[in-house]
């Protein structure tokens, strides 16, 4: 094991990206070593202990469809479940679970410990072994050398990490943990384009000091949704409510008076933070006319009184944090038990990656997670799964998987990062996916099961669940096509519709006035989830068909290969800017070239002509 010092794949970092990467690599049969500076923090949720949400839950469903661990861990740790956008269209519905931080970490560790071909080892990595632009292993802080032909780097916020609380700056990957200084320095010596980003957390509150009677209670959904298709409701622990409160003019006044003491506004932070999840300082500054901002008060777990006040992330000094927190309704006597802070860290321009997440500069080296400029557990985990699978496939001399935008949200995210890059923390939204009616939570397994089997990622249990689901869905469709409703019948009245002739239930699903809520009484409890999915497929069949036409166009463009020997720099009919971009990205297909920022239809036509000629850039 460790004494052998040689593995197929080495994964550095055991956060959400690293754990999925290691598990995915091991599932393919590759011998895998997962290195982390602390085995006690494997699967740690460093920010809000929640999984899922708008856009993010789609990534979790895809991870689950490929037999990843995040969805199962979330169900084993979830203490409050909500279906968001429940009243909106099926493409944007999303499950979110508030989890118990300790239960989640425990679940991840147990799932990893059960995984064959995987060894965990506690050591900080200080260097990479690279020869002739190929990775050959890693070196730990104790000088231990481990060898492999594939390395996955998932170091989160630890590369050059600096924590900011007011005027104070502390080196750290997250509160209480040291950064990866030597590794950050080593990576900066390679021709990777490096930048700085920042994220932050709110102060944590002792729940015993909060007056919950003043807060708006938010119970979870009943019946509760399941995130993983391998889970059952009995997996869920005890359920607890969340709460809502708001800031007010007094809160805003204190923050405004002390903005100059915030790390964000004092000039101490150069990194860019997420626009869609701003600090409370940013909210006060950007929305100066707004009298209040909503705060979701979320429990950190069942065995702690610690609360996460989602919505007041801050880098203000501790004394200011205390003052403004105590102006909030219900928080008048609040005791802060962990100060909020901002953290600034290195990331590497993701345009320097292939769609497999392998780096262009170093063969066999893969990046996943926040190192690629993303934020969020779900974004990191999805990248980790892809990078881990591809790292294993590379060692096995198999074709690497590069998911398309029409195939998965994972494909959308990777394509966005590689073709467009990012200068702020990238977060997944449903609006980023042009084929989102096809890329729903409920059909992730139908989209990815075959691919997962081809890659060797899916085990017998997952396959069994999928096959059973598809069998039951076909049976229910057949049942609905046989069952008729006559005009004037009790069923007609129950549905609140008027029929001119006898019609089968399956046909009724296409009608806009017949909803799932009306039809669910006609099926068994075990059939309701399947009925909702069948309803979506039939009701939106026309829209889906139109999307399929566009998807087919993309696939034709993906089939149009750009010769590997093409010299983009010699294409004088293109602008110098486009030539340089094409030379940098080296797109393998016409479809990928089309998505490069600044590409025009005219330029694409020129590229097509050159590709048909066989390349080399000749005019």
C-alpha cells in the first residue's frame, strides 16, 4: 500500500472535488491514492452545510447518475429538505438539503472507506514530480515521494490562501488550517496563468442566544424529496426547521460607518468575489436604497447549537460584526462563536485546460474545483468526478470523456470555463444551459447511465436501480395509455376538465389544463415521481423536439474535426486576435471553435474551409 509508493492515480486534497475524484478513479479499477493534510477534515463543509439549490442540484443529480458520493452523503446527513421553484417549470426545479456538517463528513468518509482500490494518506503535498512536461508523482512535506502517471489537483482555497478579518490578515486555507504555500510557489513557476479570487463566510451564531420567537419559521417539505436514487427516506436523520430574519436601517448604518475597516474596502483584498453571493458590505454599497436584506438562519447540525446566518458574509472587524449582528431582529443578544471572514486564494485560468480537465502545459496533470475559478461544493464535486475518471482513463490508455453542453450541466460548466475563462468565482445557474429542458434533475440517469457504464464508473447497485426505474416507467406509460376516461364520468369531474370523447390518461398529459397535481390521485404513491417525469416528457414534447433539432446541429459540428496539424497562426484571412485565440485553445471540433469568445460566423466558415483542406493554414 503506502510502502509501494506507486499508484495509477494520485489525488491531492480531500474536499468535495478530491473525494469525488478519488472515488471515481477507484471505481474504474485504477489504484488510487488520496492525499490530504488532515484525515479528520475529509469531506469538510467549510462554508454553509448545504447541498443542492438552483442549477447546483442538477450537478448533484449528474454526480449521482454516475455513481458518485455527494447525493448519498447529502441524504444521510440532510436535516431540512426543500424543492425550490416547485411552482415553476420542470427545467428549473431543484432540491436543496440543509445538512448536518458532522454527519455529512462522516458519510463521505464511510463511503470512501468502503471503496475498493482507494487508499487515504495524511500528508501535505509540497511539490510535483514533473519530467519532460509530464507529471510523474508528488513530494510531501516529509520528503516522501509517491509516483503515478496521473495526478489530480483539488486544493480548494489553500493555494496562497489568506484569511481577512478587518485589518488582520492570516495565512490559511480555511479557518484554523494552514495554506499550501510551497505547492502554490511551485505551480507559479510553471507557465500557468494565475489569478486571485475571494470568497467569504458569515459569523456563526450560538443558537442559545437567538430569540426564535421573533424569526419566521421555515419547515422542510413533506413528503421529503430524496437527492440520490440509491437512498430511501429512512436514510434521513431527524428533521429540523430553518428560519428567516432581515437586516434593517440600523444594521446598514453600522456597516456603512465602518466600510473603511472592511478588508474588501481597505484595499487589502485584490481578488474578485462572487457577484451573485455578495458580502453584506457589497449589498449595502450596491443597493443603497434597499431598507433590508433577507437572512436565512440555518442550523449547522443536530449535535450543535451553531447557526449559519446565510446572507451576511463579511470581512469586517470582529467588534463591528458583533455590533451589526445585534441590530438584527431576533439577534439582539446574539453571541458570535466564529467570526466571519473573507479568504483570498490562487486560481489558474481554466482556458489552460482541455475539456477533460487535463492541463495543456503538463501531461497527466488534472485540475478540479476552485483551482479552476469555480465556487460551490457541487461545482467542485462534478469537476472532481470528471477529472478523477479521466485521470484513470489516461493511465489505462483509454479515450478521455469530454461531456458536451447538450449532454450534461457538467458539460456546460466545463465548456464555459475552458472557452470563456472566468474573472470571478463561477457558479452554475440553469440559465447557463441552452438545453435545460433536456438537462433536468429527473432524467440525469437517462442521460448519463450509458456513458457511466462505458467509463466503468457505475456499479451493480446503481445499474439495478436504473433498470428498475426504466422498467417501471415503461409499465406506467403502458398503464396510462390503456386507462380511459369517458365524458361525464366521475374521473372527468375529479380532474376538473370537459371531454368531448373518451380519451386515455397518457394523452391527457399533453393538455395544459391537466396538471400532475390533478392526475396524481389516479396512480399509486410509488408511481408519483415517475408520473411527474412522464408528464414533463409528454407535455413539453414539442419544445423538447425543437431542442433536439438544435442538439443534432451541435453533434454535426462536433463530428467536424479540425485537423491536429492545422496552423491557426497562418490563417491570414482571420484577425490576429482570433488566430491567437484559436492557437491557444486548439479546438478539436468546429463546435468548440464556435464557442470561443469572439468567434464570428464568417470566421467559422473560413475555419471550415481550412479544415476540409486538411489544415496547415494554407490560404
